[in-house]
């Protein structure tokens, strides 16, 4: 389902561009700030990009993930509009789902994750996704956002699947 142990060569071409832009924005090995990407006018990874805010409980644990931004192609593949909503608002994406587990992992251990999930959306030609989850800093300097790149695949994706097994369906 996900791994943090991957090489750039394992990424889909659209995700490679996003990963290298994120990586080039690292500051002294600290992940980039949300403002480093110049949204919504960025030219990187057009049509695969979305941004989620990590909402935390009083203890600092991830409580939910609010969709702040999504490029057109991503938005058009979804049954509902996600911008302004939380993962927990949508059946199959809340606590216990594979997607939720991926978001929790990057929130708890901020580092890039290569993710593969079964595609469960409305487009019949797709079987799976190849995704990258990249932490972004907020004003306080902590992982407050997740930059997500998603590529829909017609075939079942064979990787990463080496780590991060958890219950639920995404």
C-alpha cells in the first residue's frame, strides 16, 4: 500500500516532476512550506496535484484531513467535490480506510510516501492509482499539510506494497 523506501525511478512521470519540485524546495533537510509552491499558479504536475490540511487533536494526533485544493483532472474523476470537505465526510475514505492510513502515516512521520491503492472511483477504465504523499510545513514549521499527486492507472499497480499494511478499503 505505501512505502517511504523508494527511488525516483519508481515514480510515474507526472509524479516524478512533483517529487523533484518538492525535493528542490527542501531547506536544510526540512520539508518545504506550503507557500513554496505558488499555488494556484504553479506549473508543476498539472492535473495531478491536491493539497490537504492536517487537522490535529489537542494532543497533536491527526484527527482529519481537509481538502484545500485540487487540480481539474483530479476533481473531474471524483463523484463529489472534495475541496472544502474532510476525508471523514466521504464513505470509504475515513478512519480505517487505506487512504486514511496513508494520510495518518505521513502526518505522524513526515516524509515522502509512495502509495498504491485500488481505484474505486466512477471511471470504469481504471484499476489502481500510483500516488505520492509529500509533507509541507505550515506557519509553525510542523507538518501541517500534505501535497498529494495521483495518477490513475488502467492496470493494477504492482508496487509499492512492501510496507504499511493496514485494514480497510480506500
